[in-house]
């Protein structure tokens, strides 16, 4: 009897010590933290991707919005999550920006890269009834009236905020930056006339541009958007500047690599799915897949780039 009990306990403890990873993963819904309010670009992209990814994971993918601190609240929560693959975080350019601007509990090194999904240019939007017909008039007014043009963003210290600051330097102007809890609220503020412009990335503002409510004042891209071929880039208009945002998925540091591979495979299938491809085209986002290793290299590269840029801008 004692031998039998010992054998049972041995099997129990051995079985309990064997991690149940990719073979059974996932056994419940997978959550994705969005560090900004609902309605912004990251939120819209990952809601669409998650809806498609669910059929490849055989479990629901649920978006959880945790705005605050220009993304710091969501990234801190994501870093602290259990490293089992069930709580992921939208890894967006600000992950490599915020730690250089203020004291944060995290850096990109606290996350395991899964894949990059999107690489989009940033842009300045204004209302269609704005007093400036083109970028030249906008810049001329800003030079004569420093700090008078208010520009909303998705949070102080975030990616699109930094883009607008960098554009100021390139154009030789001074804008008045107004932070919001996400890209969605900033666009709402612009529509309501509470700010003069907003710094965003697609798909933020795209429906309102199509509806004729907003227009692109400055497109910080190397080439024109396929959806708006008549809208010139700022380079087309004589200002040598371009900057955008990448958006991917990451898990807490220490998440098993077989789980990372399972997540990568499932979300890559979702990216290639015709349903999501059509949605991405409708949102005017530029899909740009990178695997775990290459996405990690991109994070490291941009962490160094933005660290140097922010140091220069503070001088």
C-alpha cells in the first residue's frame, strides 16, 4: 500500500512539474492590453486582428483598454502579468519612447516580442473648414503665431506626440500640444473644435476624412497613401521629414518560447486571413509582418534611436 501511494505521489509530482505549454495552449481566452482608450488606432487594429485570430487559437481574443500616462499604465500592467501567454500587450513605438522621457517601471526588455503587425506613417489632421488650405499656409501661420496652433495627441510622451515635436524642429515652428487619453478622444476633440489639429496614425481619423469632416494637413510618410493619392507628403512640399509608428504584440518577459511560437503562428495566420486583410485596407493601415526575432531587433534599434533623439530635443 505504501509503495502504491509512493508511486501515485511520484506520478503526481512529476506531472505537476511538467509545464503545459503550446501543446494545450490556450485553454481559455487570450487578453490583449491596449495602453490607450478605445477608438484609437491601436485599439481598432487589434480589435480587428483579435476577432480573426480567435479562430486560429480556438479561443476568444479579448481587448482590454488600460489608458493612462501616455501608455505607461498599460505597459506596467502588461509587464507585471503572469508570463503564461494569456495576457499580452500591444507593443507600440511609445514602448521605446516613454522610458527615455520619464521614469518608468518598464523598458522594452521587460517583454518578449511576438510579432509586428503594422507600420504606419503619422499625420496631422485639421477640420475641413480650417483656415489653412495647405501645409505652406499652416507653417507660415505657425511661424508668425508660435504656440497658437493647438495639436491634440494620444498622450504626453507618446509616439505621435514625439512625431509632432520632431516635425516642429524640421519645420522651424512651435505648436501647443494638448494630451488626451488616446487617439480616439483626440479626434473627437478636433471634430468638436476644441483643438486646431491632431497628430495621429491611420486608422484614426480615416472615416472622418472620407466623410469630408477632416483633411490631412501633413503626411509624414515616404510615399503617398494609396487611399488618398492626391494628398502630398511633407517631403513633396519641401520639408525633409518622415516618421511613423509600428504596432505589434508582446508578452511578459519569461513567457515560454513554445507559447510565443504558438501565438506568433496564430496571429500571423490572422494577418494573412482575407477577412482581416480587407479590414486593414478599409482602415488604410500598412501591414508589415516581422517575426519574434526581427521584431525584437526593431525594438532595440528604435530604443537607441529615440533615446538619442529625445536627448537632443531636450538640449
